[in-house]
């Protein structure tokens, strides 16, 4: 997606051809970064106004973009899977069966705990009185993002699942669209989806709609998913040209950078919020799409490959789904029990206790996710073997760039 990688030159054509099927561990590292960004965002409760405190708040404030990285990665992986399975006998059945086995068991277990267990413990754990069964049907139907908009508040425990609702809605529709179009049609579909998201957000902003509407409504956030999908399709060019067939992609990051720079430079206020809710989400999605491409194309042993192959990111990436679901209720419990907020002062600052909070939240989230994986999730995942994506040999690898290496979509 960057200028020298998108240039259709002879070097790119002769580049090593990375594989785009199978499991690519380095993308677990990308997933690990995404979930750590979100956890960092939600577990920051600092009041320290020192340089370190302000810097921490500034960095934590960018943690919300971890959701956009998840969206880009989901669009990239799911579209690759669908495109390679297109036309096969059990295209729809196998895709939906595998998605159900991966997503539903843990999601509905989290709903059961949130709606059936925690309300009775709310008083004992000093939790928010809003932990009730209100809106349970919306969550059961993966419509929590619209419910959140309707009630104009977030659930104190399930506030993060609006993004899972958007992804599930995407999974329901996208396979039919991919099955119905040609390669060129799929590229136009991605570009049209991106344009639609921007247009809807701009329209809602001009109409005076709430900030929440442009944050959680599916049509407003689907551009990041489509950006990942666009990258996945570009790397699967039918003539093996890869990104060299799309020289216009080189300009996308340069268009995104000024928007992101404005988001960084502007103080929190109306101007900042207008930039974010109109072009900001798309700009962030573009830069994360570049990141995914760079990681996929990175040579083993390169700095980028080593960064996203480190044990911490790989571990958090492997268990990211459970961590995403448990970190919010865990944060709520910690804030009201052992590590209470406002955080305790140490030598006139709560920064040391904030560091303790980060460590405890990260370790406990990982620990609960590890238990979930071994006692629950992996047993459902074994059933995915009955629903293979492909009935035919994997397609031949396609060239990516002169810096290309092996890649995969799981």
C-alpha cells in the first residue's frame, strides 16, 4: 500500500511469492497488538498530571484504534478465505459453521455470565447497578451496537461487544457479496463500501447526529473491514500481479497521513471530534492496512517480522478473543474491589498504582483467557476439521513486492 511497494516494476514482478493461505503466526502478533491497545485504553485510570501521567493518557487515548486494527485484520483474513473457497460445494455451510464454532461458544458464555451470574453478585462486588438483564435480546442477536445507540449508554460489562456485533453482521452479508461478483466486481465492492462508510459518517455529522452513531453503526465503521478485504484481494490478483496491478494504492497512505496528523495535533474538542468521525476512522484504517501489508510482506529475520513474532504479542494474539471479552468485566471488578479507583497515591502520585493496575489487569486477562482456551474454546475449534475451507489444493502463491516473504490467511 505504500509507494515503493505498489510500484509495478520488474523487481516486484520477480519478487519471491509469499503464500496467502494457511496460518501465518506473525498475524497473531498483529492481533496481539490490537488487543493490548484496547486493554491499555480501558484500564487507564490515571489522575497524575506530571509529564509521565499526561504522556500515558495521550498514548492510552490512541488505544481505541485497536478495534480498527481488528476490523482491518478480519476483513483481510475473511475475504482471503472466502475468495479461495469461492465456487466450492460447501462454500456457505463450511464458512458459517467455522465462524459459529469460533465465535458463538465463548460469546454466549460471556452473555450468560453477564446476564445470569453477575447481576446477583453486583452488590457483593460493588459493581454498577446497571448490570441487569436489560437489552439481553439485542445482545443475543448480535445487535448490541444498535441497542447501545438506542439507549445512549454503554453496558458496564459488555460495552466492548458492539464491535463484535459489527463483525458478525459483516460475516453474515459478505460471503454472499463475494460469491456474487467477479474479481473486478469485488474490488469495486470494497471501494464502494469504503466510500459508503465515509459518506454516511459525513452525512450524519452534517445532520447533527450523535457521536455515538458514527462510532457504533455498522455502515459507519465497515470501511476498515473493506480496507482489509481490498488488500487481501489485491494480493490475490488473478494474473499474479499483486499490488503492482493497483498503482493508485500508493497514494492512499499519503492521503491518510494529514488526517491522522490532525487528529494527533488537535486538542480534544469539536474540531478533533469532527475530523475523527468523518475521515479519521478511514485514515486510521488505511494506516493499519499498510501495517498488515508490511507484516505479511516482511522477510523472516527483519525488524518488523521479529517485532510481531515476539512471544508476548503472539501469546496475546492467540488468546485475543477471550481477552477482549473478559478484560472489561475484570476492569470493572478491579476498579471497585482490590485496586480501587481513584487509585491510591504513592509519594503524591497515582502513577505507580496505575502501573500495578496495568500489570494485574493484563496478567489476569491472559490467565482467564488461558483457562477459557484450554477448558472451553479449543474443544469447539477441533470440530472445525469437519468443515474444511478448501476441497482443492491451495492456489499458487502470488508476488507481493520486492521485499516480500511468506504470508497466510487463517
